[in-house]
C-alpha cells in the first residue's frame, strides 16, 4: 500500500499501443494511502516532466475492494482453522463417563460359593496345591515355572480377590490383603526354586507348605462375615 510519507513513486506501465511511458505519481493531499491506488490519468507523452496526478476513481475503489476481499477471505480461513482446532481439542478432552465398580451382594450363598472355590484349590486333586505337589514330585521344572505364573492370576487375584470383597470387617479385610500377598510370595518362591541352574526341591516343598498354610488362614476369615 502507498504511504502518505512518500511524495513520489515511479510506476512503469505498458500501453495498449505497445509503447511504454514513465509516469510520476504524486499523491494528493488529504487522500488516505489505505483507500488510494495507483490508477491515474496520464498527461500527453510530450510533457517534459511526465507528472501525473491521480484521483480516487471507481477503478481505484475496485482495487481496494479486491484487496479487502482478499484480506477478509484470509482472516475468515484462519478463523475457521482456529475454530476447528479448538473444536477438535474440546472433543478429545471431553471426559468419558465413569462406570461404577461391580459390587457383589453379600449373602450366605455368595459367601459360600466364593470360599468353596478357594477351598477346592486346597483340597481338590486338580487344585493348585495338589497340582504343584505332583509337578514337584516329577521334577517338571518348566511346567512349574508356567503354572505358578498362571496360579497367581486365576487363583490369588481372581478367586481370593473376589472372596476378600465379601469381608465385612475393615481390619479383617486388611489382614486378608496381607495373606493374599503372602500367597504371591509363596508362588514366587516355588518359581525361583524351579529356574534353570537354581532347581531346589527342598525350597520347592518349603514354599508349597507355606502356600497351604496361607490358604487355610484365608479360609478362616469366612466366619467373620456379618450378614445384614
């Protein structure tokens, strides 16, 4: 855009006749550079100074309007981009609804079922205690490594964890947590005593006995449950 501080600007224009004429544009006083453009009325080519004084014509207004339209379109595009970005961020940041944890109704039936599942692992021929005892007797170290990992998930975490939720006394529930942790350590002890280069039958049997005792301790907590 032309500046009011500039007094003279050179503009080269090519004529329709094929010749070029140099013009000197002199801004008129009082005309804003923001609304004026370099469209002027030329003097004859014989003029010695080739001075041309411009007016604000309809052509000038068209050029200014075109420039304003370009700026408006640019600003609109930028605004839409920002709006889209904000909308996307808002969508991503929208918190997901919280789901309540599953609760188990404490009844004589649910308590009996939960603790019977643990009791079965202690006394059943296919329970965790008997299975580990058989694997130790046969020296199946690789199977022991795999089975102890699986037992911690399906037995300690799933079955004992479910029964622990049914305990009604806060202190008893805290004690149950300690027993569950002890079961994990028992399984880890059997696992370590079965690793390559560290196979130790004596340690295997020691931790198996600890596992049996910890399960029995946990089963004793069933009698503390109070039904409403």
